[in-house]
């Protein structure tokens, strides 16, 4: 009875959210903690450690167009299963590394698996299941990422208790026991399970909104057509700015708080948890505003919040400033993340969404790669992250302006 009452699209969202939680807790959010332990054990510089994070983003960007095309063409199941196996195998190798080369190699395999089973595949699937509630669905899916951040203190405790190597080995087992079963719940389109988008588009009480959504859902840009529009490039520039900020903060926040502000790893992990609590608030409540109001305006406001948060982190060395940073940065991140995904589907349709997102990731990769490297280089040469964070604040402001010029394009000939 329960399955008959709940639209299956929500089971897809909940499963994707669980995968996102695992992705964040074991990989993305845990990188900073691993970096601290690796720096202590091997004495590697900040630039070398962040270089692994940056190089994996290059892999993700280059893989993007092919991965996106495969999701559009064949659906997510094969990519999810192969990704999970590589994700687990990478952590197994990571637990046995004993050189810089082995660190880079194992982390590269981890990242390939995380990419195949990660955001691009999951987002490209969920946009097919929802139109009216698309922003809310993407927000709930990305909420899993926040939950992953909330368990970072437990991950750090595990590293302290059983060692970072055993923690990596444990992560490998969790991926196989939990990640693989969750991937079987995810189907490409609602038609695969006998549904239509949103599961209730035939409700007569919402005829006007329904008809508009059905009409809009029939408009599908190809990747070539999308890349000829100004909107594609403005969204790519704005999204690049946002992810440059996020990737740099993920890679360096714990290092900045421990080495720059004198915090312990455990207290720094609590700051990350506070940031992710606000990220969760943004994902569950802020993102839903995108189903009611102009997504572009909300995104611009969030980019302004990123700018203010980074200035607080760079200029003021106090607990209050760090807390304010976590609140602003987390909420902005959680709110604008789902909206940046949803606005592409609104503008370009869903039939070729994965391919369009994949090509967009090529440009985004440059930003994600350069951010952690540049911040790490500045920290090594100046002894501080402050200048790097100030530069990021300026880029956040520029990203907000990019979205100002992103207007919905008109497709002269509908692609069926």
C-alpha cells in the first residue's frame, strides 16, 4: 500500500540522497581530514595535497560529456554500479598507500567512481521525474550531501581511533554494502515505472500550471543548440564561480582553521558540521523557493552571501566571524546548488540534460581545479589563506553578475 501512495520518483530521490550522503561523508567532506593526517605522516605540502583534489576534478570534467551522453542514452543503472565498484576499490588501494604516487593513483580511482555514481548521473536522472517540484526534489537529493557533512566528526573520530588507513578500508566495505543496493532503486524516467513527471500532473485543480509545464517539458535543446545560447555560457560562468569557492573551502577549510586559527581537528570538524547544518536548511527549505519564485534572483542573492562569508573568514580572526561564515556559506551553498541544476532543465529541457551538463562541466572543471591549487599555493608562499579567500570573494561577486545576464532562451524549432 505504501508504494501505491508515494510517487516512485520520491524513492528515486531518497535513494539518490543516500548515495550523496555516502559520497560526502566518505570522500568529499573527508578530504580535509585525510589531508591533515597525511601531512603529519608524510610531510607533504599543502599544494601537493590539494593537487590530488584538483587533478580529480580534471578527470571529472573530461569525463563529463561522455558520462552525460551515456546517462541520456542508456540511463543511470550501469554507470551507478560501475562507479560504486571503482569507488570501493579506490578506497581499498588508498588504505595501503605508501608514496605520493600511490596517493594520487588511489585518489584518482576513488574520484572516477565517485564521478560515475555522483552528482551528474543523479541530477540528470531526477530532473526527468519532476517538473513542478523539480527544485524541491533536487534539494532533497542534495540534502544527503549535508547529512554526510554532519557525520564528519564521526569520521574524524574513526580516523583517530582506528587510524586513517582502517577508516579507508571501512569506507570500502560501506560502499559495497550500502551504495550498490541503493543504486538498484534508481530508474531513468518515470515512464520506466508506469508514471509521468511529478506523478500527479493530471490533477484538474492545477490545469493551467499543468498545461504550461507539459508544454515547456516538450522543449528540448540539443547540446549544440544550448551551447549557442548566451544563457548556457552565463550559467556555466556563474556555476564555475560557485564551485570554485566550494571546492576550495572543502579542500582547505579544516587546514585553515587548524593551522591558521589554532583550532583542533575536532573543533574544526564541528565548524564543518555547523556549515552543513545550514546547507541542509538551504536544501530542504531554500531550494523549494525555486519552485515558487525566480530561480535566477535567488541564485544571485546566494552568490552575494558567499562573497560576504568569505570576506568574514579572511578579514576577521575570531570565533564569531567563523560561525557567521559557516552560517552564510552553508545556507547559500545549500540553496543555490539545486537551483543551478534545476535552471538548466527549465531553460534547455531534460532530453539532453546529461550531455548539456557534461559539456558545461568542462568549463566548470577549470575553476574547480584552479581554486584549491591557487589557494594552496598562496598559503604555502604567504603562510596564510587570507588573500586566497579575498580573491574568492571577488569571484563570487562576479558569478552573481553572470547570472544577471542569463535569460531563458527560445528554441525556434522544438526537438521531438
